[in-house]
C-alpha cells in the first residue's frame, strides 16, 4: 500500500467511525459498518456496508438504511471529491448471539 493510500484509508476510517458512532444511537437496529476498497481503482471500488441487527423489522431497516445513505455520502465527499454513488453502499442483517 502506497503512502497516499494509507492516508486515504485513515481518512475514510476516521469519517466512517464518526458516522458509525452517531448512527448507533440515532438509527433503529444499526449496529456497525465496514468498508472495503481496492486503491488501484479508487473511488469506484469503495464499498460501504451498513450492518443491522436481525431483530429489526425489514421495513425499519430499509427506512434507516435510506436515511443513512446521505450521511455516509456527506462524510466521504471531502475525501473522494465527489458523491459516493448509493449503489456502493449496502445494508445487511447480522445475527447476534445472546
């Protein structure tokens, strides 16, 4: 990984962490997020995954997901220099053992 890639990675992590910590308290069922990226094809390869607890209803999850998309896009816009396409943001449910 090049030095510039490491800098981008730190910036992405910083902004996504900020979004995640806020979203945990403001969005029903949201539990965490992650990202993956191939810096040889950045920003087209950047994918953000928002993870929701499986106990939240599908309707609630979709509603919360839709409201989180612009938050993720706004957080990453200064880093990417453009709006991250919504198709590069996905949601999934995760089963948690009690």
